[in-house]
C-alpha cells in the first residue's frame, strides 16, 4: 500500500480514504456461459491469481463472469 497525501487539506473531502483491512477472499463464484452452470470454488489455499486459477479449472475468461467473496452463501429466492 502506498501512502498518499491530500491534494488540498483545507477542502473538505479531499483527504484520502483511511486505510482499512483488506479482506481475504475465500470463494470464487463463476457463471459460465458455455455450459450454463454456476461454479463455486474454495480458494482459501490457492496461492495464485484468481484468473490463472480459473483458467486451470478449464474456464475461458471471455465466456464467464466471476466474483470473489468471503461469503459462501448462495441465495436462491
């Protein structure tokens, strides 16, 4: 993380957002348009970039939508 300084400290709202803890994403959900399926991957022990992992799982990045989250809940209603 790089520290940054406000552009104009006298103007309200010009200060940078305070540093926050970065959540570790535990799951990746994938909507695959080729086979019309939704996949959930537990990536807590994966040490590579998410897109590289998805390619290894056989997905084509141009034919999916994916998201990483720390919540494994699937809401069905």
